[in-house]
C-alpha cells in the first residue's frame, strides 16, 4: 500500500485579513487587471474550486481558464467569486 501524500500547507493562510491584504497588494502592485483577477481565483482554488464554481454559476473548467489567463473573467463574475470567498469590493476615496 502506498503512503498517503501529505497535503502542503497553503502559501498564504485564508484568513479574512490575509485575503484582504492579498487583494490590496495585487491592486497596488500592478494596475494590471489580470493580476487582480488571479487573486480571487487562487483563493477559490485553495478553498475548493468546485464548490466556488457552483456558487458562482460557472463550470470549474471556466474557472481554470480564468486562473490561467486564457480568458478574462467578466467583472460580474469576479464580484461573485469574491463574494463566494468571503470578501467584497469597496471603492474608497484617496
């Protein structure tokens, strides 16, 4: 019998504060929409992308296309993914 592989600890813990910090960092670091798109998708994959896909109303293969950058996720879908992982987008005046 083969031994079970140990699950690697996530690179970033998925606490509410760490999720917010990752979004903020991505937005400040690169004003690149694809960099911002990657954050909620990375979090969705760490939290169980199949469940997130069902909540958002897309196929898991579609999430993968968004994650790899093959396709840009519509803004509406990104907002739904953010809600599914427990955050919302708020715009504040500088």
